[in-house]
C-alpha cells in the first residue's frame, strides 16, 4: 500500500525579519549558496516542503 504524500509549508522567515540577500528557506545569505543549495532551497520553498538545510555554510540563520 502506498503511503500518502504529506506536504508541509516550510517556516519561512518574514522579509521584514530577514537581512537583505538572505534565503527565505534557510536564512543563509544567497551568496553562500552553492548550486545544489540554490536548487534545494528554491524547490523547498516552491514545493511547500519542510526539510532540513543542505547549505555548506558554517553561518547560521
């Protein structure tokens, strides 16, 4: 039997609470995203997923 797919709206930091140039999904600076992180964070936000960050940055948001 197939399990139902559940989507959750990710907790997105409001624009007013985010520093300029930061990702809406993980709150890391976009300049610190490698190509995989850009794709992952964009898909997370657009798909409404709730999943852990894959950014390779040591900064925390």
